[in-house]
């Protein structure tokens, strides 16, 4: 496999859209939380991301509305604006046996701690992890595009995550973000193991 260091916007624009292929579960109750965490605790690695309602008023900030945690087949969308940050979810974040993979995790955890204190363990920050492969682009959209030739849609990023009922587009967007982090990590771990990759040379600068 050839790994590019970066990808330009024009190339990205032409790519097909990546879509989470598994099952999506919206978690809004204590009982649903218990079942979701029980399943996730059986995984060795999960993808993680969060969504917060955007603020268009200076000085006004919202708390994290959604925490999405995904395996390769199932993604759970925890509606934190309905259930807060429950103890079972905190237990999952603090469980050293489960690797949590995400991008910009420091920001996610900073925001999540405004709901409840916790000390996360066994976390992989993709922006640091990809340095070993000399990938220069740091956004999830571009890293995924470099590795899989597909782009992650950002159309729902600024939607209202505090809404009472999430739209299908919001659910798919949220699940795809968490799952894609896991997919990136799994691929790079495999390549690291097999050594079956080369890093593309930097394109030569065009002559003046």
C-alpha cells in the first residue's frame, strides 16, 4: 500500500462518501446504557467521538450532547443531554483493558469532564499515532481519505445536537466519525505488523 503524506481539496472533492455500514443504537435510558456498555466492554478496541451543539453567540457554550462509541459492527450514540455521563460509561472510559481510539481526544475529554469527572485510560490519539507513517494532514476527513480513498461528509457537523430526536443524517454522521477512527487504527496496526506499505515521496516543487 502507498501512503500519501497529504491530500489536496480537489482530490478529496472527487471521492465517494464513506458511510458506517453497521447498526446504530441511540442510548437514552439507564437500561439501554447498561446493555450498550456490556457489549462495548467485550471489545478490545473501540472508536470514540463526541458532538456538541454549535454556538453562534459569543460567550455561550453548550455541554457535550452526544458521545458515540463504536465497534466495527455497532455504534452506540449516548444522548448525554438526556442521561448525563452515566457511571457505566465513565467505567468504560477508565477501563485500561479497552483501547479507545479517537482524534482530538484532549478536546473531547475536556468537554466531557464538564458533565462528570473521570480519568480516561488506554487512549490512542490518532493525530499523534499517524506520525509514524509520516501523514502530514491531521483532520479525520483527510486521514481517512488518504488511507481508504473515501471522504467523510461533514454536512451535519454544525447541526443541533441537543435536538430531542436525532435525524437519520445526524445518526449516520456521528456513527461514521467514531467508526472511522477505529478503522484507521486497525488498518495502520495491520500495516505496522506486516510492513506492507511505502510512504509516497513528496511531490517535487514545480519550477518557476
